[in-house]
């Protein structure tokens, strides 16, 4: 069954989760171009966006190459959410997602993110303000509740649907769990029972088997992958293909992977400028190397040497050359195994 958000149909049910500091435009572009069902921007603080704070404006860029472009807004006051929604639309957002899931203390301390789940009347004023200000569909991402004594995601979801929200995503943990324990996929079903709009389940999905189990347990229409896409922006598309042949793409060959990673490197430098771009790319490089090791495509020694040689490297040409060499080593090992 295809998923429709407002009037926008998405191509498959495996989405890339918003992750601040990870899913920047360069990463999302790679995920989108390889075939993720939907990709969501990093959280953009609405007041800072309206005030044109530089890093927020960068987070809000889409370069018109991402369609649909989903911008996630965070905030604690209705008026800034409304203003932020207008700016997001002007910047080309096709969908606005509201963040009520972020557990970080600097966010909840500011009474936004998952702290909004402590006061649903207030949370709904933000939803209403955003929906009223926006011409585009508004979606909402939340956790199960603040803590295990207040699992109010079903109530928030129901009220949000009544206020005009077009899709709900639930991360199967409470705020107080942060990222500990295991996401409770079955607990998300209580939200399914309250809403008719599309529901997306999130938390600890790393494979097609996980995605199937998650959808079965929760009754969700789609899944959202976060950390499982570290170092492999093509992964949501691969999971989509394994779930439903023809809707995503097959695991890229090593040569294709290298091309995707080199393009991500290019885009990262374009987005942030040379020095900051190089620094920002390092974490992706570290994860990418770890993925090759995890797949037994490079040895422990090669992994250590690549990390030592590349993760502190400020010359991007050397980083790119190093990437080619790592992928050559991986191809050799794959050839030997064949
Ligand atoms: C580094 C990092 C940054 C995150 N930033 C955001 C964010 O900006 N907005 C948001 O709604 N969730 C954010 N999240 C939460 C993820 O979207 C997701 O809900 C969570 O990681 C669980 O999914 P996973 O187990 O697939 O990673 C972040 C998570 C991580 C690990």
C-alpha cells in the first residue's frame, strides 16, 4: 500500500531518520539519490532559523535536489513555529516535520523536543500554529512519552491528527530512556489504534528483517532508519528493496559505493567549505571504514592503518586517495573470497 502524506505519495516505506550532525544535505542527497523512501533534514531550531543564524540556514538548505524536501522544525513557542514554517516553505520545504522526540538536555532544557510531551495542551498549540501557517503537509515525530509512567504518545498522536497533522513517527523509547535498552516496537501499536493517518515506526531498525518485525509488531506503514545508516547512506534503499523488490535498489557494488562516498565527500566540502567540510566528513569516513571491517572486507590491521592515516588528515585529496585505496583493498579481498 503506498504511503501518502497530504497529497504527496512516497516511493517506498523505508525512510532516513533526521539526525543532527549526521543527516546534512550531503548525506541526505546520497540517501535520496540511491532510493530512500523519504529523507528528513536535521532538526532546525525555528527561532534561530527566522533570525537567520548561519548554521540553521545551512541545515535548512536543500539546493532543490531533494524532492520531497522535508524540513524538521523544533521550538517551544507557537509564534516561532508559525514563523519558522513560513520561512521553511519559502526555502522550498514540501513537508514540515515537528520535533517532539529529541531527548538532548540542551533541547529539553529549552522545553522543546521531547519535553513538549510533558504538556500536551502546550504541545498542541505548537502543532496548530504550524499547521495553520503552512500550506504544505505537517508531520510530527515523537517518543512513547516522557517516561514509563507517562506513555502519552497515543493521546498526542490523536490530538495532532485532529489538528491536521498528516503523518506521525514514533521512536519506541521514552525520553528518559535516551538511547538505552531496546526500542519497544509493540508499544507503538497503541498509537496505531488511535490514528488513521500514516504511522512510521522508529528505533533500532538495522535490516529488512527488523523492518518486517517492526511493522508487524507496531502496525506501522513505514519504518525510519537512523544509526543503522551510519557509514552507508544507501542502506534505507537496500532495506526497501529487500522488503519489496523493485521499490529501492540492490546493495551497490564496491565501485558504486566508492562513487557514492566520493560524491558525499564533494558535497560535504561544498556545503561547509574546505576546512569545516573536511572535519565534518571525518565521522562519516570513520563509520564507512568500520562498515567495511564489519563486512570482513578489510582486516583489523588495514582498518587501524586507514583510521590512523585518514581521520586526522586535513588534505582532502589525500582523504579521497585513501578512500580509493581502502576500496581497492576491499575489492581484492572480495576477489580472493570469490
Ligand atoms: C546523532 C543523532 C542525532 C539525532 N538528531 C535528531 C534530530 O535532529 N531530530 C530528531 O527528530 N531525532 C533525532 N535523532 C533521533 C533519531 O531520529 C532516531 O529517532 C533515533 O536515533 C532512533 O532511531 P535508530 O535506532 O534507527 O537510530 C538523533 C539521533 C542521533 C543518534
